[in-house]
């Protein structure tokens, strides 16, 4: 029977799980008493996002909250580089249009 260990946050119906003990053999009674025993732990969705398990200690309802994976510095630089390339291409096109319109008059 898994034991969930939660952060104290002042809320009575939502606690963030920071540790799950699936094997409780060798744990002291004091350690076990500080956790929440549950029958099972749900699996998170496989959606490529970061996830955090929460529990309502009153009814032992569990759920995951998801958030986007932060972009790496390399991904940010690549996106900025692509944006700069597009901006430069747009400026080149405008300059070419201006030159053609001036030459056509």
C-alpha cells in the first residue's frame, strides 16, 4: 500500500505530493504516520508535459496538474534566429518593392 508524503500549504483539500513510498518496509511508525496511505497511485497522462501529483487528504482523491515544459536556451535562440531571418526577409522584400516603384516612375 503506497504512502504519499505531502507539503503543508495551509489548504485542507489540496496538498502537493513530494514523495511516494511504494515500499514501506523498514520505515518507522512515525514516518508512516506522517504520510497518507492510499490503495494505488494513478498514472499521469503521457502528453509530454511536466506533471505534479496532488491529493485531497480528506477523501484521498488524487489528480495531476500539468504545465508546459520550459524551452531550453537553444530552443529560444533558434526561435529568435528564425524570427530575425523572417524580419530581414520582410525588410528586403519591402526595400525591393520600394526600389522598383522608384525606378518605375
